[in-house]
């Protein structure tokens, strides 16, 4: 029997080598690509993300057709509500024996495909593992099994050995696994930051931009500044640019907060890896070659490879290991509503306003802005964990639940019962001052804790310690801070906590 199959390709599966497409027989099977309202609207996605995915999907369609595939493309103006409905549209028109799909990156959708689709479509649905990731579910479960603590560092070492990245004769290159200590420099205008090259906007992308502006008028994102690659070729050019002009300084300034540049020396590639335009193993191998050829230091190469091979795979492993229960966690019972300035960046806190503004306008903030500026604020102010997670999922161009949720709930908000972080990433204004130059432009003073010109992060930090003394007092990595706080004059402590309470009440 040689009946055709329906191959469903999601917007973040735009790789020719993904498992479902590998099964597709050109000229026989039908490949479905669908711009559906449900996926575009279940949170208020940034317009940059919608435009990236719609344009990349339309370009991918052309690539598939050039390879001889029969593609059924449903565009947003056809008003198809869900992927399931899109599949039904195709099944009503074609004789198909089976639906084949590479597993989605979100539990909600996987659950629908597993339990609802076979019944509603009256058709077997074959869900294949997404083997574009470098650790399979089984690999991660095996690694996690029997461990009390699931620390990224040990997972990362296994992955280095397995993929033979930065390894010399069975040992880590340079004799150390981790060069993180070299990668924490603050920003004092030490370098010129190179200008990023523009990606040209073709007629397909221009059309998508106009449609997205018209259909999603209330979503964040200023598309007059859309500069994202929408094809594999352009994404690879962007990555080549990064390796040539930014990688050498990537490691050193990975944690820097720079008033003048949202991108600093970062890769700006997560949005491409996550939707399939770049391959995670290939980018790691390319960076290793750059190091071996003397184009960057070992700490820069190791810093980069740790993020992609280590953090990215580990975060995904945690998501699938612990979902769906993971999403219900809220260790610190954080429940305050989001302040309005999360939607308009209108706050005098310069670091926060810059980070939120660029997140809304471009759909991008680098890791330390997400973790130590916005996330730290949300953690200290006790903002509702699910509201914060929805904000991150909506705002960033690279956001999908498998990667956003553990990073936000676990790493930034310390909300997952300490699975990801052994201590909260909580910091006062001093840290932000040390890492960059925002404080010089701010009306608040990072050295002051209370009073109208005091940096809000300071009193919020101590209020956070005060509120969670019982939780953190016994944590060996927080014990000293908690003990110092306990030793302080009770009247001083009360003044600081009341000052922070007053600010939080005004914001939320
Ligand atoms: C609260 C919070 C939310 C986040 N949400 C997302 C998200 O929705 N999607 C997303 O891809 N990343 C997320 N991250 C991780 C990280 O911030 C982004 O991957 C990174 O900022 C993307 O920019 P870049 O490509 O310039 O990265 P670079 O700084 O150049 O790093 C290189 C690559 O490493 C990978 N990487 C680095 N750190 C992580 C990490 N912690 N988890 C997964 N991959 C990582 C990414 O693929 C990234 O492109 C989040 C981090 C935090 C703290
Ligand atoms: S003073 Fe405080 S609020 Fe202002 S930029 Fe510095 S850390 Fe941010």
C-alpha cells in the first residue's frame, strides 16, 4: 500500500531534517503548513515573533515545493482557528492514511495531538520525537534518574563528552570544563560594539509585516524595526557575522548591561535555532572551529557552547521531565499583579525601563536583562509567577513554553522548588551598577536604600530576604546574607521593609 500521509509542520519546525519531514515522500505525501489564529493568539505574542514565523513559513513552503513536495498552505486570512481544524481541511480534500507530526514544544499541544486528534480526525496520528535536540527525552530521563539534584553543570559535561565538543584526548580542552569566571565583566566602554548587518526585507516579508500590523494592532512590537532573517540562508549569514565580529568578545561581556546597545556581543540566534532555521550542533561545531583556528579565546567558545549544548538542552529536559505538574509550582507564593509599566516601559528605573522597552519593541533582551533586571525585579516584588511567565512567553521572539517556562519560573522566579537554581537569582542595585552603565542615566542612586531617590532594587532586595527568612535561613548559599539581615537593628529593618512595601503597593 502506498497511500499518502499528511505531514503536519509547525511554525517552529522549519528544518528539512526534522523527524516528520524526513518521512515525507515528495510527490506523494501532503505537507501542511498553517498560520492559525489559536497559535498566534493564545498569549499576546510580539508582532516580531508572528512576522518571523509567518514569513519563515512562507519561505519554507517555497523551499519544500522546489524539492517537489506537495504543500497545502493555510494563511492567516483563511481564518482557520486551530491546527486540528487545518488538518481537517486537508483530510476533507485528500485521501490520507495517517497523520505524521514531529512532537510540538508545548505540553498543551502535545496533549491535544495525542488524545484529541486521533478521535476528532478519525485517523491514526503518529507523533515522532523531535530529534533536532541533542538530548532525547530518554537520554535526559536516564541522566536525571536517581539524582537528588539536577545541576546543569554535570549534564553539560556529559554532553561535551558525548558530542566531543571542546575535548582533547578525553579531557576538557584547556584542562577545565567551565570558564564562567572569565565571563562576568561589567561594561565600562572597553570596546566598540560592532554594528549589526541589516537583513534585507523581500516582498514576502513586507506583505507579512503589513498583515501582522493590521491583524494584531494591540500586540507589542514595532515592525518598522523588523530585521530578522526568515530563511536558513540568511540566518546562517547572521550567525557567520556573529562568529566573525562578536564571538571574540561574547564571553567577556556576556553579563554586561549596556545603555547604548540591546545586543552587545550576543549571538541573536535563539529565535533561529528555536524555529529550525539553525542547527544547534552545527553552531557549536562552528564555534569550536573558530577557537581552534585562533579566532576567539577558549573562554568565549566554551561560554557559547555551554549555553547551547548545556543550558538549552538541560532546560528542555527539565520541562519534559516535570510537566504538567511543573507549571503549577509557585514555591514563594508570589501573587502580585504585573505593574502597568511591563506594557509601556514607563518607569523611572532606567535599567528596567530600557530592558522592557527593547523587549516590547524588538522582542529581544539578552540573558542578564531577562534574569537580573526584569526577572530579578519580578522575583523581589513577588509578582504572580504565571502572569510573569505569560509576559515572557508573549514578549520574546524566541519564546516557546519548553524553554520559557523553566527559565522564568525556575531560574528567574525561584518558583520550581529549587530544581533549576540552588539559590534565588536575587540582587540589589549594586549588582546592576557593577554590570553596566544604566545607573549613570538613572534618577535613583544605587548607594541608597530608602528615600525618594533610593534605588528601588535595594529595599526590595532586603524586603525579599526578610519575607523569606524561614525559607532561606537554612540554605547554605543564603545563610550568611540572612544572618546579616537578622543582626541589623530591628528599627532599620522595619524602615526598609515599609519603604519597599509602599513602592510595591503603588506599582501593583
Ligand atoms: C527569564 C528568562 C526567560 C528566557 N526565555 C527564553 C525563551 O523564551 N527562549 C529562549 O530561547 N531563551 C530564553 N531564555 C534564555 C536566554 O536568555 C536566551 O536564549 C538568550 O537571551 C537569547 O539571545 P541570544 O541568541 O543573543 O543568546 P546568546 O547570549 O548569544 O547565547 C547563545 C545561545 O545559547 C542558548 N541559551 C543561552 N542561555 C539559555 C537558556 N538559559 N535557556 C535556553 N537556551 C539558552 C540560546 O540558544 C542562545 O541563542 C530565557 C532566560 C531567562 C532568564
Ligand atoms: S539606580 Fe537602581 S533602578 Fe536605577 S539603573 Fe541603577 S539599578 Fe536600576
